[in-house]
């Protein structure tokens, strides 16, 4: 069934996006030009968590699941998939906000390190005599 395959593909892309939001800063440390791609994703991902929004990939996945004869799910990606893996007791709004803050803190630390490294590279040592 192509719709089930499309739903699974959207699920994989969604998980990849979440991993990119949380850990993509590590790639930016090696390839600083990736910040142009990573920063908008971090902004979106953290905002979704902090303000209780949802990613448009969730209804897209549900749409394909319904077309495939499967049932969709209520809520967002994290509320549907992660609680079963990480939070068996259930995902609360407080935990969701904490996840957003953790993602923000990880990325702030990574980007602070990147900026510090770039600032140190711009410091030119003074020339000695005859130099």
C-alpha cells in the first residue's frame, strides 16, 4: 500500500527533524555554514514545544494512515510516539516544556562554543620586531 509507505516515510522524516533540532548543532560545530539550516529548525522545534503547537508533519502522517486504512492518532508526534518509549506514565505539558527548554539549552551551549571559537580565530597576535 503506497499510503502506508508514505505515512512511514513522513514518520521517519519527522523523527529525523527532531533529531536535527536537538543534535544538529553538533554538525554546525564541524560545518558552521549549516547554521543557516539549523537555526530556523531549532527556532521552530523549540517554539512548538514551548507554546504547545504541532508540526504539520503530524496531520500529514495521519492523512496517509487514514488513506491506508489505518487509524490516525490524536495529539502531536511527541505525545503519540515518545511517551511509550521514554515516558510510560504519560507526557504532561510540563514535560513537553522541559523538552523544549532542554533542546534550547543544548543548542545555546553549542552555539556559544561556536561563537567563542570564531571570536578566538579572529584574534590576530601582535607582530614582533622585524615581522
